[in-house]
C-alpha cells in the first residue's frame, strides 16, 4: 500500500511540474499574429485568370489586437493610400487599385504588427489589372449592339436576267 501511494504521489508531482513548464515570461512571448481576412478582390490564379478594373475599391479585415498605426499597404515598392474603419472586433482597411497599374500584374503587399509590437505578419495577393481599352469596350459593345446573327452566305450566283425592251405605246 505504501508503494502504491509513493508511486501515485510521484506521478502527480511529475504531472504538475509539466503543467507549470511555461514561466510567465514565456507566456508573454506567445505570439498572436494578425490575420488578414475577407479580401474582397479575386486573386490572379490559373486557370481562372481573374482581372480587376483599375481604381476598383477593395477591403480586408485585421483583428482588433492589430495596431492600426503599423498597417502598411504597398504595391511595387510604392505606398498605397488607405482608410481604416475600426470596431470592437476588427479593423477594416479600405483602398482602391491605382490607375497606373492598368494592364499590369502586381503584388499587393500588406504588413502589420500587434498592439504589443512583438509579433508581426505580412502577406499579399497577386492581381492583374485589366487593360483600360478592353474594359471600356467590352461593356459598351454588349450594351449598345443587340445580338444580330448574320445571314448565311450563299455560294450560288444568279445570273442577271436580260432586260427586255418594251415597245413604246402607239398613238
């Protein structure tokens, strides 16, 4: 009986020490990286090859524990202006595709740090901005011209009938 109690006591001590393996300093180092969610544009991927129009508005969300002052939005090493709407659950970042990227591929990069400044995260989305001419012509052609089917081409040629002379009426 004593042996069983000793083994049980030792097992309980070992289990408790494993539960206290993390010190308060180690818990403080735990990182809750910001996650970028609900991106409103379609990424350029094969085989779909989605394109977006220039100056299209987009948005995404980051958790409330993200420091809004550390959010950076760039494309081709150029800062993209944005606005932030915050509530108790998340920050919503809103911006639009710059017109200068018309007809080009680019990666929209975003980075942010959490409020305590220890953890940070960065991600991005590959986008293709449609050519301005293609975007402008496509809707106009679809709206103004109804679907007309051309008449089938004929391969027969019909010779012209000779003109008959009609006598002039007599007086």
